[in-house]
C-alpha cells in the first residue's frame, strides 16, 4: 500500500510549492533507496556510502544555509527533509543533521571566509563529511567542564583529549571540535589525517545501527593556526549548532512517529482476532486515536517553531520544548505501535521496533529529555537547577 | 530545434478514486501526478538535450492545477513551459488540436509523449497529433536517439527489440522502459520556481475546438475482486488441483 503520511490538520496546505516538492523528492528517495535497504544496513552496522552520495546529489545538506554552495531553503523545508529522512530511519536523519546543523553551520556562522570557501561547497555536495565533537566520556549533559584542551604553540595549535559518541566520526573528512584554549571553549577544525588524530568506531549499539558513532582521540594533535573558528567563544558556539539540530529533530521525530502510526493502522485493519479486525476494538482505536492526537500536536509545534526560526523570533527554550515533546511522543508511539503489532512487532519486517530503538538515542542526544525539562524549568522559575554550585 | 514533451496530469496511481453522482469525484483526489508513460518521454527528452539536441519544451493541456506538471518538469531540466489552460473537460480531438497548435508555436519537430494516459488509457494523443501535424509517428518506444535529421527508436516488438529508423519530424509515444524519470534536486526545484510559464487559451493559439463529439454518460467503479480462497494442509491438494484445472483453467 502506498505511504500516506498522517496529516490530520492539513499542514500540507501551509507549505509552499517549493517546500512540497523538496519533501516529495526526499520522500521518494527514502522509499526507493532507504526502506528496501535499511534492515541490511542495520544488520551490518553501516551507513551505506551511496546514501551519502545520493543525499549530496539531492542537494539537501545544510538546507537553511545560504551561499557557499548551500541550498538556502526555508526552515520549514529543512524540517520536512528531516521528517522524511527520519520516517526512513533516525540514523539517516542523524547523518544529515550532523553534517548540516552541527558541522556546516558553525563553519558558516563562525568560520573565516577562507574556511567557508574551503569546506562548505564540498560539504553541501556530500563530498566532504563533517562531524561534531562536543561530548566526552566524562562530560555529556555538562559539556562546559570538558577536558579536551588546545594549546597555542606559536605556529600551530596542539590538541589533547578525547570525544565520545560522535556521529559520522569515522567517516568524516573533518571534525568541528570544541576544546578549551586558555580556559575558554573554542571551535577547531580537525581534518582526517592530521597528525595525532584518530577516530575509531564505537561498536555494539542496539540503536541507530545504520549510523556511524565514534570516538575522536587527540594525542598531541597538531593543527595549523588557521583552523580555529575565529568568531565565537564559550558554550554559545556549540549551543547555537545544537539549536538548529534540535529544531530538525522536532520534525524528524514526527516522521518516525508517522511511520509507526501508519504501520499500526495498517496492521490493526488487517489483523483478525476473535473474528474481527483488531482495529474494530475500542482499546485499539483508543491507541490509534491517541497516536493521531500526539502526532498532530507535534506537527503543529514543529511547524510553528519552524516559522519562528525563519523570521528569527524564537528563543532556545521553545526549541527545547519542541525537541523534548516530539521525541517523547514519537518514542511512546513507537512502543504503542509495537504493542499493536503483537509478536510481529518485534520483526524487522515492520519498522516499529527499529524506530523504537533509534528513538532511545534521539531522546538522549542533543540534550537529554530531562536537560530540556531543566532548560524550560529555568525559563519558568528563573532558577537554574543543573548544578548545585552557585 | 528542440523536443516537445506532452505531459498530462492524472490522479496519482496511489490516489483513491471515488465516484459521486455518476462521475469521478475530482475534488476527493488528493494527489495528482504526471502520467507515468509521459515521464518516460520526459526522461528521454532530457537525455536528448544532454546529448546536445536542443531544448526541452514541456507542454500540458488542462486546468490550472496541472501547472504542477510543468514545475516538476522544469525541476528535472525542461527549458520552456507551455500551459494550455482548459478548465472544462475536452475530448481527444479537441485536446489534440490544442496540443498541435502549441507544438507548432514551439517550433519543435520532435514530439514525445506517453503511449497512453494513466487515467483514460485511450492512447490517441500521439497518433492523433501526428496526423494533425503531418508528422510520422512511432508508437510504444522505450528509447529514441537522433542524429542529423534521422531518429532511431527502440521498441518492444513481438519477438524482441525492434530498431526503427524514421525521419524527423516525428511523434514518439513511450512505453515503460528502463529509464525512470530522474529525481530532481534542490537546485532544480529552486530554478523551476523562477521559470516562466507561457499560458495560452484556445483563442491565443487560434484554435476553435468546436463542440465535443464525445459525451461521457457515467463513470462507475470497477467490480470488486472476489476474495481469494485459502487451503490449508496437504489434504486439500486434490481440491486445489481440481479447482486450478476446472475453475481457473490454468492447468
Ligand atoms: C547515538 C548517539 C550519537 C551521538 N552523537 C553525538 C555527536 O555527534 N556529537 C556529540 O558531541 N555528542 C553526541 N552524542 C552524545 C550525546 O549528546 C550525549 O549522550 C548526551 O548529551 C547525554 O550525555 P551522557 O550520555 O553523558 O549522559 P549524562 O549526561 O551522564 O546523563 C545521564 C542521565 O542523567 C540525567 N542528568 C544529567 N544531568 C542532570 C541534571 N543536572 N539534572 C537531572 N538529570 C540529569 C540525564 O538527563 C540522563 O537521564 C551522541 C549520543 C548518542 C547516543
């Protein structure tokens, strides 16, 4: 049966023709290229290189960025791209989020003219892959206390430390790495092959299996002086990247939820128990109705914050709400959909268990669910509760 | 020189079609697309352009919603877009006279379209157009290449692939081949938005379509398929065999 994305409140009618065409292009690609191959990719634990090439050919990387070969699409179009990619698999969306929002964006916003010209056109085409190194083994939710250090050695910087859980790390041609220089967080561009830099892959994931996750290790890693991002200091650098990626995730989660809803609805209509389709039982209808309700609310959140991203009237707390709410509802819907599928729900014939496992990562990365609660809590009360230190 | 590609907007093959008051309820169709056979024609036209053979002129005849076909064609490489606006339904001859006039206006001597439209399946547009324009017509092709004034077309014959040589001007109607219409990319989509569409009415083209010679009396849904039968266990083999032999006539 052809895929019909749930759109109860007709968000479609709010889109421009261009946004719709971009959405349909990505949807078509996912249907054609991702869905038939995703289970193999997960089983092998790889992000197929042809996906990188084809995503690059579609020209969707760094969607809302303008100039330097970047697409210059609306934030709504960027959201729709994330939605469609994640309807396929969160790992595919992760690839695009990291490349566009976490690696291209800081170069685009905080980089020098030379850095922009050197990296962005190739990254927009998918010919150069980027990653984003913020998290460390001992500093996740609290990146401000990171250990990784840069030292100014006159004609070069010397980096020491380690990053962990870095999406695209092993396949990346360049890493945007956040490290402390004289006690202050700065962004550095480290290239594959730089002396003292390695990016071993982390294995054994039960989630985001089709996404590459790596460590980044810097042992007296020597990089030229022109690899520092000149225009940003402090946590504002990484956090502004995260705001863009989190925004994309709020749409991506809708895509995963739509996929799970769709599968649950189809399954419930065709599965007969006690002589009737299970969709005819009130308890099952209640579940489907709840899914529709949550997805519809999530779509409206994502669309509205997308408009605000576009006109610049947003605050980070609003993005926190959208990321937190939408991932939360998507994960709950994935679990409920798995339940509706009964035993079949655990099979790779259906997408639901894969989405469910993926969304566990999505709940944690880009600010855990509770970190977003704390961000919103601080907004409500004016009292920060991240740390007991004043 | 260039290639004119005729594109018809039809309900998407995945759209649900419902009947209301003896007519297909167009308002309930949520997705309209370029007719699939036309897409093969468009892909071939773009390939010809890439091999150095003039521009691709995409032409559609239909209500304002069908402008979407043209934007989609522009996104994958069509150079000029022509929309013959007709809000009310036309019969095949009327459509052909309008399309012929648009092809003449474009100056193209090679015309490509689907062998039939996915909604009406009548298959008359290509041959009808060729007759009106006085062009040759090769039907059911899967690939066309052009060298000088001569075209070479491949089509599925009764016992294998047939290679047909034909002089331009010519109309080619396309069957399903190996070359699916390429996916657009963001750059194509953004350029498509800016591409002007030449909008013509019948009067603009100097065509008097006259009265329709065909009247559709009613539409109805095809009969529902009979449900399948299920047989379980080896005991049912004789019954299955006898049914296959006597009811299904397959052995
Ligand atoms: C698949 C995957 C890909 C990733 N990709 C990247 C990447 O590309 N780049 C990158 O830099 N990072 C990446 N990450 C890391 C991710 O951002 C971190 O995992 C995340 O920030 C959480 O950090 P942590 O895992 O150390 O958990 P912790 O910070 O140790 O949190 C553990 C638990 O404690 C809770 N907690 C922590 N502090 C508080 C508090 N003050 N109050 C209440 N509760 C609290 C959290 O909510 C959570 O429930 C990735 C992670 C995964 C799983």
